[in-house]
């Protein structure tokens, strides 16, 4: 079937609207790219959250060949489809992964009506624009919709060989979308649209026929230019992380931290990270009564809390008992301990806030939905945090977190 598929609209609203995120374990440009963090959140998790937040998406699926990506994706609320090796190599197309995922979903008895192909390499995917693209297809105003941003740029092509003058530096430049001798003002130029690669939405049945993301009536979902960054190399990853510090944290600073559980470190979080040592080697620490009241409020609200610490000193357990919260201390592997606790409690990792201050907190912060740092945390912890508090450890940081977790 060719472009006349636009006349067949029967499948537009029949079946689920499924966001499919292909996420291989291998990557040449940036090793383990889909698990690398931007703003403290793995790229694959950012994509899952953006898809989950988009109105009209019924199911979010991650197609992967990698055990760690599968675990992280499931914890973030996605359904995982294990991709076979023959479509997981460097030359495998995204289309092959999407078709395989749809086959797996429908083999389980669910019909797919609309596909939202979402790429984890676009960390700033706007959920509202994705929802709008879904609505365009569902309302039969388009068969395929893709994200793009407006540009008025003057585009050029470099020639090669005899055509380019053979100067060895890429050849002679040739204007593409304009006349080189005519430089109109921006307001007098025709805008063009640059594909961002963040998402493509299309009808499932027609996609099966065309085996391509573009067919029928194609429309553009316009997105802001700042969302257009794609992660293909280490430099782009660093740029995205810097942008996240502006866009993510600035947008979240006044808002609620919507979680079902709170986990904290002890030293440097409940304390100011100093200790008084007596002549017998015993340690005393300073804690905040304000934090104690915050923990009490959290407990009364029925929200589980855990203190998770590598410190073996009995003062950690004594403080936890005073606060009447469970504690795991003397823990070398915080990530595995946190995973086990969350499983036993029946709480998804994506629904947990972890408050830390030093580098031994990073493994635990990496796997939760809300990695949070005290104001005076180590620079690497500040960089990994989704939220940085205004209070320092031992000086009301726990209370500040609790107040942002509790409903109004």
C-alpha cells in the first residue's frame, strides 16, 4: 500500500496507543549510552517518563537486549520486550525493533492501533507535543507525525573532487535553501523545519505495510528548538547535562516531589558530617530537631522511610530508633540493598526519593526516580541530583524534603 493508505482510517482509534522506546545495550559513540544520565536521570528513564506523561499514551514499552536497561526500565514503569540478537546489532534498524515489539504485544492478546516511536537519545522530549501528535493521528488528521523545530538558517553544501575545486578541505560551498547573493531579513525568509528525532507517531497497521515511519499524510509536531539536542557523542551528553541543570531543576524547584517512599543517607544528611570523638573513641554527632519533626510528619502520613548508611557506628541505629524509622547501616552496596528493600516493600524504584550528600550515595541515586542532594553535597552528587535542596545536612535538609513530599 502506498500513500493511498490515508484513506483507510479504521485502525486510527482501534487498539492501544503504545509508546515504543528502542534501547540497545551497545553504542559506539557513547558506551552504555541509554543508561547515561542527564540531570541525574538515565536517558532511557527520561524517555519513559516523557511518554508516561503524554496524554493519550496507553502503554510504554522498552525494547532492549540488555539486562540492566531492562531492570531500570521496568523500575521506571515500562513494559520490557526483550529484543533478539539478530535485530540488536549496530546495523539493525529502529523499524525492525518496533515491528518486533508490536508482534510481542499483539501475541499477548493486545491490539496496537497507534505507535509512538520515542528515542531515548532525545533527553528533553516535550510530553505535550507528543500528546498533540497522538491526537493528530487519532483524529484522522494525519497518518504520520514527527517532531521538528522551526529554523530560518541558511544551509550550505560542500562539494568534493573536481566539482568542489579539489582543495582538500571539503570542496567549494554551494547554497542549498537560498541564493548566496541574496540575504533577506529573517522576517522575509521562508521557515524550514529540522527533524529532531525525538518522536514519530503513526498508525500501526499502515506501518506494518510500509515498514517505514513516514507514509500517507505527514504532519509536523513543532517543538522548541532547545529540546532538539540528540545524544550521539560525549560532548552532546555534557551539553545536555548542563541544559538539564537549567530546565529540569528550575522547573521543579517550587514543586512537589511526588513519591511513595523516602530513603536517606545518615552522615551529612541527618548530621552536618562532623563528629565529636571522646577519649575512649566514642563518637557523638549533631542532628536537627527540625528534621526529627519532619520525619514524624512523614510517618504520620503513612509514607515509608528508610535510613541507608555505610556507617557502622551505633549512633546511626540509635538515631533511627529515636525517629522510629527502619535502618540499614554498615551497608557496602547501597544499590543492591535499596533494590532489595524496595522489592520487599512493593515500591517501584521510580517512586522513591533518595537524599544523599557524598559519592557513596551515587549508586543508589542512579536507580531511583528522584535523586535529591543536600545543598552542601559533593559536586558529583549535585550533578547527579534531580533536585538540590536549599538546606544543608544536619540543618533542616530532611525537613525540607519531607515538606515537598507531603501533599498540601
